[in-house]
């Protein structure tokens, strides 16, 4: 057991799911009719992950626009590929004026309140860079990195990196990708599978087993370093492996360590990439995607440990964790504790009854 790397490797065909839903096609044709009636030209339309993309123009201005089908059955219109400000404003104003807007299905009034014969109304929330706090918008393509397990006594430390462009970012927003701390385990499992499909070949997951973690931490402590250095090492490892397969100039991560340590570990790539660190970086969609992949892998490994040792390993560092630690030591012996737990935690002293 040690450091394990998981990566998305594309197959013969793209792993990103596409949408051919009749409801989506009907909504596109509604938009098409509105735009054509206002003297726009529609030149092409293609299926993308969880939606459709089409090109439009009027006079000398042109650009792309995307429609995404959301998990709740409504739609998101992504105006961000329309780089001409006047064109984007004109299209957005026209569609917001002509398209019906309602709340998601759970908040919809009864069907009997809708006039007969009218098309079913759908949401057309704009998906522009301003959908995230502008502070967290660093442009595309971008790599987001995050970790899971740093606050959990049992289990590995998992670091993940995900590279997104505008199209994949819009697709992930449409399916509900967000900070893993706001998701249930069931949602994380479902979203992680979709992220792996949409981002095939453009993600990396580094898993540091408890045994390897304890050895690395011990080595770093002798060098006068701390947990933040360990986190930076994991982020740098995931980022460096991903940069071997993708071309990206910007990465974003939470602010936990001197970014020079991370970029220094990236060798040649580290001298060209711009690393942005900020608090609550999970508001950026790339970091949110990385947080979900990392948590999904961590939860899976906790389940594997529980099955291997025929006992439950609780998450966190609570009283239940201390009880589980005592149970494990009684069953498997003290030396085996380093195979399942992060030994530098104060929890270890409590498990061994040495707390003061």
C-alpha cells in the first residue's frame, strides 16, 4: 500500500454523455424561432455533454451559445461563449423577454392553472462567469485541485485535480456539481461518475494510504514541516501528473500553504503555470469537481477498509472514532493502527489512553 494514482483515460469515443432529449430539442427550436424572427442567423447545432451548442450571428457579430438540461428538468442558457458584449446583451435581453420563466418543478403551481394549449414553461437561468462569485472566475481552461481525508483520523489522504474548459464547466454546473461538503454521499457517488465521464482524460486522483501518509508526515516533521506541507505535496502530485496530459496555464486551489512549494514540485511545468490560491476556492466549478472526485475516492476507501477488517471506521475524529480505534487495537494490535489511521492526530493518544 502507498500512493495510488487514478486518472481519466479517454477511450475510442468521448466518454462525455450527450443529450438527445425531445424536450431539449423542442426548447432549442423555440429559441431558434425567437432568434430567427429577430433577424439572427443560426448556422449550426450539435449535441454536447448534457445539452446543445449552436452558433448564431447578426450583422457582423457572431458567437456560440449553449443550452443545458438540468437535473430538475429545467434548462440553463449559457451566454458566456458570446464574447461580443453587445451581441450577448441583445440575445440575453431578447430571450429573457420572450421565454417563459417559472420555478423548478417542486415549486410549480398545479397544471390546471396553466392555460390550455400553451407550451410548458421552463427556467432559463443564465450560466455566465458571474454565476460564480467573480473573485473565483479565473478563466478557461483551468485546473482545480482539492483534497479529502485531511480531517479524518481513519483512511487515506486523497488529492484530485480536474481540468475544465468553458463547455465542460457549463455541463458540470447543469448537473449540479458543487462543493462536496454540501452533497450527500449518494449525490457525491452519482456526480463523481458523471464527472469522470465528462472529464475523461482530464482528471487525476492521488491516494496516499495511511501507511505511506504516516511515513511522509514523519519525514516532513523531521524537516520542520507540517500538515500544510503534506497537503501541498499531494496537490502538487495530482497537478503535476495531470499536466503531463493536458495543456493548461492556470490552476486554482484553496489557500493552505506557500504556493511556491507547490509550483516548485512541478519542475518545468511549475515555472509556467499560474497558481491561484484563495479561501473557499470550492466556489470555482473546477475545484468543486475535484472536491467531489476526492471525496468519492475517500469514501470508497473507507468502505474497503471496513470490509477488510470487518468493522466500521467512522469519519472525522469524534468520540465514535476513538471507540473504533480502541476496538481496532484490541482486535488487530497497535502496530496495525498505522495501516488505517493518521497517527499524528491527537486521537491516537486518546485511543491509547494517554490523553492528558
